[in-house]
């Protein structure tokens, strides 16, 4: 704990925690402070002026990050016949139907994203209590219930990120690794921010983007000047 405290103290000395920085500078600071012994994830968190308990204020969607996430995404696909073969050819890690459903029921979930063809949803629907809490339930609005299995698998593998507002109106995502170039992280951050802005729900009133911060896995949050997001900063 002493070493941890010393490390954080040194990081805190390098920037003003009360200052809100332009996105460009915030990303630079978060990357510079990622000094753990592993390749930390750089994350962005956004506090939105919404109440997700109301259906017309939910923020949810997917966004493809131009430079990927730096993370290996395991993709599971529920499909049969030619579509199952299409999924395998596209690089899906786990493909099946009743056999895959049985594994999921046993708690053997060896995938981070789940895709299903429409005809599989009667089967997949019975797995809701297992997949739902993990955020793995396929959803047509997210492009994970589709006949375009190849496209969905390719997008998931290429760095597509799912987002969903939590109860407090916060959305967050990993936008790359500390080893990424600053420009790559910045491009990913802007792509995520743009997606959140496009997803503004009809029921949102008042200020939509309230607070934004960037951090590394083990580092402190760096406040972002919300005005800089629309100014291209």
C-alpha cells in the first residue's frame, strides 16, 4: 500500500486534479501517468444529464473505434448451417446452437460478445437470466441479432465497443491501451464522444454532457473540459 500511495502521490503532483483540461491534454496526461507493469487501458467516463430508468432517456448503442481497443475480443455466435459456417470463417471463437446454449447454462461462457441469427432468438431468449446480467444478450438495435453474421463478427473483432448508461447516467468505455500513440487514443475518444452525442435521447432535458474524465486502469481521473469536446479540442 505504501508503494501504491507513493506512486499515486507522484502522479497527482504532475497535474491539477481540479482543473478541466481540453480532451487532447487530458488524454496526454492519462497516457503519461499509465506506469503500471502491464499495458493499462485508457478509459473515458461521461456523466450524462439523463435518468436511464425512463425508457425515453436510455442511452445505448455501439461504436467502432477507428484504431481498435487493443483488446482481444472473443465472439460467440448462435447459428446453424451455412450461417454457422459463415461465423467460423469470419473468425468467431465459439459457434453453436443447442450445444452452445447448454454450455452457457452451465456457466461456461467463453466469449465477450454474443451474436445470433434471428431464428436463434427463441433458443437464446431462454438464456436471458445468464446472458442479460453480463450484458451479453444479443439485441437487434446493437446489430448483434442479424443475418449478416460475417459483418457482425468482423466489426466486433475490429474494435467495436458497446455502451449503455448505468443507473447514475454514466457511460464509460476503454478507448485503447497506454501503448497506443496519443493521436490514436484521441481519435478513439472523439469517435466515442461523437457516438454518445448522436445517441442523445428524446427525453433528455437540460445539460446532456455534464462531466467527462479520462483515466488509465490504475491511474486517477483527469477532468475534461466539456466545452472542448464540441470545439474539437
